[in-house]
C-alpha cells in the first residue's frame, strides 16, 4: 500500500503510525463499524468516564494488532469522541489495515 493509498484515518510509517478514531462509547462490545468523516469508527464497550473508553480502545487496538499495550498511546482527544492514537507497530500499512479489519463489520 503506497502512501497515496492510505486510508484517511491512517498516517505515518511502520513503527510510527497515527490512527484517527471516532469513538461511540457505551456499546455492548468493542468493534470496528467502518469509517466516518476521515476516522476509523469504533463502538466501545466502556463508558466515557474516567478514561475507561480510552483504555478500552487502546486495549482493543493492541489486541487486534498483536502489540503490547504500551505500544498504543492516546495522543489527543482524551475527552472527545474523536481521538488520535500512536501505534508503535512494525507492520506495513496493508498488514495493519488487514489486522484491524479482521472480524470487523462490513
């Protein structure tokens, strides 16, 4: 996947990715539900209280990408629905996108 082919919600390079997320907290389970306005849209199985939704998103991303949790950091948007996460993932863009969308809703 070339830089021009990156989805709107992904930027960076292997080892230094930035991911834009649109969070919908309070869902029954955490899952990717598509793209929305340049962001990867996630339903989050945690309330937006005391950072619990942010922690759940970080846990979900780390699990889906087979990364240690310390490799996923919230960069901005702690109290907002739109957030940016840094991913210290050595994956190329195609592998990262495939891993994220594994099991995702169409």
